[in-house]
C-alpha cells in the first residue's frame, strides 16, 4: 500500500517479503525529519546497525513523535537518525482481519476517515499501546473503529524492510514537488527536459534544450527561448510560451498559453483548466460570439506555500484570506455559499472564455490581492478549486495535451535531411 504522492527507490537484495503480518519499508533519516513522519522502533538486536538491506522485527510504530519520545522508546540510532515510514504490505491472513473489522463496523468505517498509517500501524508490535486511540478527540464512530482494529491486529507481527540505501520521495506539497522535479530527477537517472519544442521567428527549430539550471520542462513549446525565459527552480508542463513571455523562479506552470511579452510571477502555482460551463451560473456570462458548446477557462494562481486546505487565517498569494476578499470586493457570503470555509472552496478565481484571457485575469487578481491594483468595479464570475475538479472538461484537456505533445515531439526532432538524388 502506498500513497499517490510518494515514490520509493531501493534494492530488493537481502529483503524478505514472505513474512506474515505487516511488512513496512523503513528509510533511514534524521530525527528532525522523523518528528514530522512516522517512525519505527526496531526490536533490540545486533542487526539494528546492519549497513545492508535486511528485514527486521519491529516493536512499535510512532506517529510524528517528539525527540524525547523517540529517545525513550529506543528509536534513535547512531548519527542521530531513525527509521521513518513509507510504504507497506500485508499478507492474506491480515487482509481477512481487516475485512472482519469492516464487516463489524461498516457504517462507522464509511462515515469516518480511517488512517491506513496511524490507525493500522499503531496497533502492531510487541510494545504497541492503545494511547493513540483517543488522540485528537475522535468522534465516537472513529474511536469504535480504532478499538476494533486494535483488537483484531493485536497479535499481528510487524516487520520493517530496512532500506540501506533507500530513497523516499514525497511530493505532497508544492515546495516538495519543485524540489524533487528540479533537483532530484537527475540523481535518480531521470530527465528534466522531455519532449519540448524550441522555435524561432525565422521558423528555425532548435533541437538542443536551452541551459536553464534546475528546471523541469515537459511537453511544452517555447518561442524564441532566452536565458531568462524560465526561472531557476521552475516546473513547466504542457505550456506554450509566445515570444518574450517568461516565468519567474520557483514556480509551477501547467496548461498555460502565455501571450507574447507576459511575465509570470515567481514562487507561484498557475494552472489553466478547461471547465464545462453548462448548467452553471458561468454559462450566463458567455459572450455572444462564443459557441454554447465551448469550454470556459479558469487559471487558479496560488503562492507555492499557500495551504489549499487552510481556512480563515490562512493565506492566498501570501495575503490573509479576509484581506484578500476585501481587496477583491467580495464578502464571505459571496466566496463561501455553502460547505467548509477553506481556500479550497473559496470562489475567487475568474472564469473566462479563452485560455489567454483566463491567465491575464488571474494575473490581475494577483495584483489586486497584493494591493498593487485597486479593487475591481464590476462583478465577474468566479470559481473555486473544488468546483474546478467537478466541472473539468476532460475531453478538451486530453485533446489539448495530445495536440501540444504531438507538435512538441515534431518540433524537438532533428531536421530530416533531404533524400539523396536518385542517379
């Protein structure tokens, strides 16, 4: 079992995946990192300092433990390091135990978020405790599921495949995404520039990638590329940059059509998304010249350190949410009509009828939120990140990506020499 936002690289030599119970992958990391992740306490044995990959029994699992708890439990190794969690697997007998809990507590299981790490792994090991059951004051239903899991998994063995060496990559946040794609890919044997087209006004096609340090550019077309076109530490995918357009440092750009001369900001996430406007309030704003079957476009723009799950008090584009709404001339009732009050559900991103207009409207929103431009005097339709996921026009997205990828492949191929004249 693994998360969709992580990758693990390791050698299988010396590892045993045939043991009963849970078998987890342990990565040796600093104690400081362990305080933000799950940590395994291995059974005392001479194998703890074994430098080779091996499988060892574990006594306990700790979730985001402070240093004092790791020290008390015996999780800290030489060099002020510990074994942090990543992926895991379990055998059929254990799967049947988990299914028995599902059968006994089905309503509570489907009504609550059961953590495949904390709620499963805390119950395992010879030194496991039940202290975690009341962590974060769980609802009665979740508490019942935790008690049932603790009872079902009480005697289930816990092993850890010690990955020495091993690489664990987590891309659950935008800074982590940027770090691994702009710096880590080459270390792992990957390519940072893949299937792109570099064009010039003369029609000349440049086959070699420009030397943009610590960048990752995938399936994009860039006209008249210059040294300053893509800033250091950027990830650019499925984009088309017209001549003179550029993106600052440490940013993420996806699906963008950037007009000539436009300069995109640094440390921002920006992604143009096609949406189906039918049966929404957005359709009422469709210009007469736009087909009723046409997609609308939204380009969410966030600072790479903004927390989309955050609520009142969090930031958007580096500005506190309440102040951002005020500068946009929006009330909380207009931003949040129902549901949780988070950045994810905040209707603040302009809806437009072309990808270019969508990007330019979001750049204007950025300037308004940051106090560079005054509040808009007219109301425009706006969408939330949550609405984009539901209304995304997948047919358009696939077609756009395919066409852009097709042409970027053609443009990146070396020119074919003319055939030799037949004599």
